[in-house]
């Protein structure tokens, strides 16, 4: 390789003679990061550019001050050399570095080189994890190096100091055993000639980026930059800088393989720009960390000064007083011993912390919660059974079964004060008074009342609380309710328990198992408190519209009390006794300023509402009161009387009319009864036949259960065709279409089997059904009529729509005990056991 300032080639003997001075004075010893890797140690990582320049300074010192480092004469480099495979490092020209050699092949290759002229070919592995690299595992281009020093280690490894001399390309490997030997072709540096302005600009840019890196890393760059400024050859400058830049092996190998000096310098300059960006970011991060540390030290210093000032002023007792207050609060809280132990542990931690730290805030809030919880405080139950009965009768009309259960609880509580609190679940349509009934129970017991809505709750932490891992952590809503009530035995209403959800944050219904189980809730553990709290004295009351959506294990822990809808007479009585006085007061009227008869109240109930609950009737009464309130506000004087003449003017035309009921039904139409979450409902099922090939079509947004009932009804009609006078081969020449109107409303449930069979037989025999007969019940293929639920709601719906007869399964006869006598007087209820009994009762006479 030729250079501009080279006068004569350097002989290997001269290099070996000067080697000890270079190793001892110019290149510090390095430590390896892995004993078996032939690579430089990373403990010696001087900043990147320093390493390259240190090697350059040492090399120039070999040949005298001011001389450039000459390359070896191509004639001096043997054409065949032993190969030293290295990992995770690419050796460049002018690079002087120590290597630890531990692999047997590598040791033999070094011994071979030392036995000759000390030249060795250094090739980098493509995959550093390969322990015994083959020819294909090595890059074809490497660096011819000279072993300047060798030292044997006690563990058998070699430590060698190597200087890169010239690039070389492997022509072929002559042997691989006992070590690799390669035939090579030296790659000499081409002459650059006179530099263009663009090339000069690239050289200056590389020098400037190197200086910026040194400056950003706080290293004195005067001596180093003087060396760089003396290097005018692009290839040599590129090698000096690249020799210790932090680059991936693939990038460094690409630079090594680049033969054109200017292109090589461009690649190096690109890496320098990346290093500048990294150095800038490191400096920014270090500056931010230093600022944060300085602020913490400054805050500590100021707080210490503040403490000293407070001591001088005699105000240093604030923190001490706070700790004393916490200690006294813990002693007075009445918490159990194991809980007290945990609280004192947290108090000791708080005393050792800085008062303004975030963790101290978390512990202080935790101790406040522990102190304010009613660990022993119990409200006194009102155990006067007669007085409790009076309160329940004052607040609610009817609901005898619910009132009887509450009075039983009070009686047992009076005889056994240690009994555990029951878990009642009121199930029924909206507006029947489930939530208000909970308030009445708390009032009759003389306990605090708390209502907790569970509708849409999806996070388990709402029940169990959040763990104390951040400042905003809080206990669950159960513990919050206990704290708000201030007693350990309140009445807590879990409203809408059938509307709980679940997602990735957990399943709240599963968390409620521990809350509602009397065998577990005496030691309920909230995640925030992390200590057990006794919930066995709490009376939990749940409400639900539907029981199907409540998980089985949770439903098993509750005592279900069904609250069906109200009859017209019950609605009239409740409206007169509760709703009208409440609406009069809410709208600013006096008791004697609104006059409405019971007959008109019944008219409002019958013509403007048709639901199981009372919400719509309350809205209509509220509308009447608002009309009268406006008259009073305009100066008119009462009393304001509601009559049959002005009722329609005030409320508008009736919403529901008795003449809506059809007086006659065409063949193929039957009236069924269905249960919905808002009460009972009439269900018209229509069947029509047409010429076809026995196809059965079902429409009306039917669910799987009703589809199966329709298939079963068709099979029963075919099996009993002779009994009803139906052509046995009707499925061969006739299509059947079953439709349930109000198609946008989903309909499903085991209640329509009897109605489907009746409508199908009516269509096939062209016989109409009695329009005043409604029916409910499911069927089996043997013709048995199976029991269904919601009998009271269905009978209420039938009465409100003017039906005269209701057919119910015989096994539902027990449910008639819930039907009031006055309701049973208004409709005929007949029980059926088999499908054959239905047709004589249902067909029109």
C-alpha cells in the first residue's frame, strides 16, 4: 500500500522492535467482557473517537514526529496466512487493540503467526454465538494484522496486542484443520489525487462531528483534533474514526469492505451524525437527571431550614401533634388486635418518612380510613315488632309476604341478637317499589340506609377496592358505604344486581360472593385496607328485574322474594294513599287544593297506564298537579277539581281503550300470554297456510326456544291430524307461515307452545278462536302441558285487556294463591294438563 509521504516500506523486524514502547506508553491495558471471545474488553471504553486517536498517536510515534503511518509493502504480506476469527468486532487499519484468545483453533493460529513473521488475517464472524465457526460463518473481507505482543494467561488463554495493517480479501481457504488458513488478496488503498471542494467539505464535516462528540462528552479535544487535522487522506481519516465508533458488526463490515476512500468516509460521516444525535440525547437526559437531583437537594435543604426556623419560633410541634392525633385515633377506633398491629406498622413507617413525600400521603390517607371506619360501632335495632309493622304498613300498600319476612327477621333478632344478617333479593318489574321498600326496612329497624347502584358496574375494584400502589387508590364501595353510614350494621341496598357486567378488569359478581356469603363476610378483606372487616352484621338487600342474568352461585346466596305487578284496584289505592299526596307536595299545592275522585283515579289507571309498576301513573298524576299549579301561579284560587269532562283536556286522549280488543279473530290467530321484565303482555300468534310443499316459515324475531316450540307444535298437529279432522298429508301440498307481530321486539321463552298448537290447528281446520280466551303453557311431544312462570303478571295483563278466560298449566295451580280474590272474580281461570283439553275451551262457539 502506497502513501504520499512514504519514502521506504516498513520491515516487520523494525515494527517488532518498537512494539514494547507502544504497548506500554500509548495503549492502556483492556479488560474483556467475556473470557472466550476474541474481542476487545468493554471496560476500557474510552469515548469512541479517543480510542481511534490514541491508536493513531501511538502509531505516529513509532516513525518519528510528523510522519504519517505507512502501510506495509504488498510484497511483505504473505499470500497465505493463518486466520483469527473474532466476534462482535471489526478491525480497521491503524487500529491497535488487545484481544483475548481462548478457542483452541485461535490459539494455534496465533502460535503459527508468532512462529513466522507475525502476520495474521483477522476475520469477523457473521454470528457471534457460533462457537466453532466454519468458512461460511466468516466474512470474506478482513484485515491483515500484526501481533505486536503476546502474553500467556494462567488459565491457558492468550492476550495479544494486534495492529491492523491492510485490508484483504479471502480467495479461498486452504485448510480448516487444525485451524483456518486462507489464501488472500491484499486490498491496497487507491490514490486520491487532488481533493475537490466537495471532498474537502466532507473531510471537514467529519472532523467537526468528531469534535462535537468530544465536546458533548466533556473530553478535552485540543490534542486529539490536532492529530485529526494532520490527516488529509480520506481513507485514513475514515479508518481512524471508524475504528472505535459504536456500530453494529454489519455496518462496520460494510465500511471495511468499501474500497473507495470517499464513499467510505461518507459512510463514516453518516455514523458520526447518528453518534452526535445520541450524544445530544444523553447530555439532555443527564442534564434532566442532574436538575431533578439538584431540586431534591435544594428542597431538603430548605425543609431543614424551615424546621430550624420553626424550632426558633416554637412551632415545631405541628408534625408531632399530627402523629399523636393519629396514635390516639387508632387507640379509640376499637379495631381488632391484628388490625391494630398493621395500623401501628404503617404509623411507624410514616414517622420515618418525609412529611411531603407521595408515599407519606398514601399512608396518611390509609390511616385516616382505618380510624374513621366503625370497627365496633353498632346502631341499636328497634325490636318493637308492633311498631315496625305499623311503619311498614304506613310506607307500603299490600306486599304482605315481604312485610311478613321483615317482621320474622326482627322477631328472631330479638330472641337471638348474635344472628347473621340475611341477604334478601326483591325480584320484580320496574316501578313496583323494590328500592323504596329497602328504605322502609331500614326505617322500621332504626338503622342507617345506603343505596348502591350496580347497574353497568364492570370493575372488580369497585367491590374489593384498589391496591395501595398509587396516590389515587381508594377502598371499594362496600367499605365506603360502611364509612358513610358510620355503623357496622347498616341496611345496604345493592340495586340492579342483575345488570352487573364483566370485562378485562374482573368480574364484580364473583367479588360479591364474599360480600354476600354469611360464612365468609365476617372477614371480608378489601384490597385497599388489606385487613379483614366484619360484614356479618350488615343487612344486604338486592333488587333485580330478572333472575336469569344473575350468576347461579350469587343467586344461591340470596333469599328471593318476588314482587309481582299491581292490579287496577291496588294501583288505585296506592295512587290515592301515596302518589297523590306526594305529587301535591312536590308541585307546591296544598292538600285541599286538588280534588279527584277514586273513580277518576281508576279511569286514569285504566286508560293511561298499562304496566306492572306505578311509574307511569305517577307521571300522569304529576302532569295533573302541574296543570293545577300553573293555574294557582296565574292567580286562580282552588280547590281545583278534576272531572270526567276536563280529564281528557288536561291529559289528552286516552292511550289505551277497551275497544282495542278484537271482538272476533280470524282462523289461525290465537291470544297467548307472555312475561316481560316490565310485567305481563298479550301475544297474538298468527298462522296462515298456502299451497306449497310443507315448508315452515317463522317470522317475528323469534328466539331459539319459540322456534323449537313451533317445530313441536307442527309435529303434534301432524300426529293428531285425525283427532282434529286435518288432512294427514297437509305437509305435502301446503306451506305454513307462523308470525308473531311486533317483529322488531325480540321474543323468546317457554310460554307459547300451547298458543302455537292452538293457532296451527285453527288455521288447518279453518276454525276461529274465541277472542276472549288467552292461554299460556309449554308443550311436550307427548301432548303434556308443562308449567311456566309469571302467572300473576300474565293474569294481570289478561284482566287489563278485557279477557274473560285464561288457560294455565295444571301444575301452576299453586301460583293462584298469589292472585287477589277481587282479581280472580273478574276472570275465569281454567287449568289444563293435556293439549287435547285446550281445543274445546279455545275454539269459538
